[in-house]
C-alpha cells in the first residue's frame, strides 16, 4: 500500500464503529502496534481500537484528514487535521510511524496540539 493511501485508510479508522475497526486495523497496523500520544501509550491493535472508541466519545463526529505524508526507509511522517462534524478545523497535528516488514504501521507517535492555523 502506498504511504498516503495507508495513512488515509488509518485515519478513517478513527471514525469507524467498533465492529468495523478490526478488519481495517488488521490491514493498516501490526497486531503488536505501539501507539503513543500526549495522553499516554497503548499497546496492541485491540487496545488501539478501544482508545479510538474513547476518542469518538470525546469528539463525536470528528474525523482526521491527512494533508501529506513524507516517507523513506520504513519511516513516515503524516501531517493531519482534526475536523469537527460541522467541518470546522479543530486541531493540527503530526504523526511519526515506523512500518514493519509487511508495510503495516508498527509504532505510531502522535504530536498535538499544533496551532489550528498551521498551514497544512
């Protein structure tokens, strides 16, 4: 999967209902994925799915939009925006990831909040 496609697909998972997340997570992240952001660390795809469910409760209807992805040698940097259900941009951020041998995301670090006025 091309890096931009991978990140767009991964970003969409954050808005999916629980029953739809498992198949998409299987396609995009390693089973033993480690996800870290300013709120903490989660390990494993099921824990990440649960974390995504909590995100949905805290920001109902919000979604991530990927602006760009830089990649080389199994490393990726995605620039993104968090967009409210009404289309308002809530936050800008960046995520760094390492891909496993199979191309799925193995380690993901999210960085936010960045100013919502960031140019991406």
